[in-house]
């Protein structure tokens, strides 16, 4: 049987481009409608990360290494003397490179639990004091401080929630487009995740942070199968 196609294009402001192609073959008439949706989920941060970066340069690698070899040991010792103490310490390095002269870099990330901070009335003050301690410690050891970076322990669950919200928001404009074509949505053919991003977690330069709420935003493109009514 010869296939016949009717092509319709519908543009819905702020909801993304929706397009539909009717096709008729031995299995009957159907169409595909593509709709973009945006969603968001919020969560209370559970941990905060501070990254200490120590870089040493000298005429050769041997001299540079002598300047940096005890950096991690001294930093870990300082953490045992301070309160609160990190729940986890991760280290990367030494990393070697040549930029004008031999350079060695060591990165140490200290991860702190926020359980005893976000749940109390003076949590904002406690967090500020922790941040100040990390800044002072970095200065004392001649290291650069990156962060704080906030994160949630159940990150995957929050991301799934944001994606589900985006998929739900993609449905209404697609349903309206299907109705205008005198059809009805009966299945999702595929879901494409276009973007996942976190807000207020400190990872974007100049980004403000919040110890009470993180925002996970998602953008998806959903392809729906539509049958004629």
C-alpha cells in the first residue's frame, strides 16, 4: 500500500517546538509529536566540600616536590585538631606539569556533614564559622581554597524527580497539539534528557549558595505517539 503523509508544524511559545507527522500504512494512522519540558526539584544539602589546592614551582621537579611533599600530611593533622572534623578526605596528586618551569600540584578535598548545621537554629552562623576556618587553614598552608560546594547524598533520586517533573510539563502542550490534529496521545516513544543543572550549590563562578535548599533543574525532549480519534 502506498503511504501517505500529512505534515503539521505547531509552535507554542515558551513550551518549545512541537511538530507532528501523520502517517498512514497497513497498521493504521499515527503521528509523532515532539515536545520540550522543563522541571525542577529541590533538596536540602547534606554535605559540603572544600578543596585545598597547593601548587609548587621551582627550577626542577625535585626542588618543587620538596616544597609540597608534606602538605597533605600537615593538612590532615590540622583536621584532627579542628572541630567539626571532615567525614571524608580525598586527595589527588602529586600532578606534574611544566608551565615556564616544573610545577607540582596536590589537591585535597575535605567533605563535611551538614547534619548538625542545617537542622539547628544558628546553622547559618555555624556554616559561616566553618567556612572561615577553612579559609584560615588554606592561608596558613599557602594553599588556594575552592568551594564550598554543596551536594545531597541522594543526588540520583533528586535528579529523577526533576526529570519526572520535566516530562510531566512536556505533556500538556503535546496533548493540546494532538487535540488540534484531532488525535490523542497513547504512548511515549522516547525521552531525551537535554540538560541537568544544579543551582545554589556553589559550583558556578559567582553563584550564591544556600545551606537550606538546592535546586536541580532538568530539560527534556519527549516524543509522543498519537493516534487519530
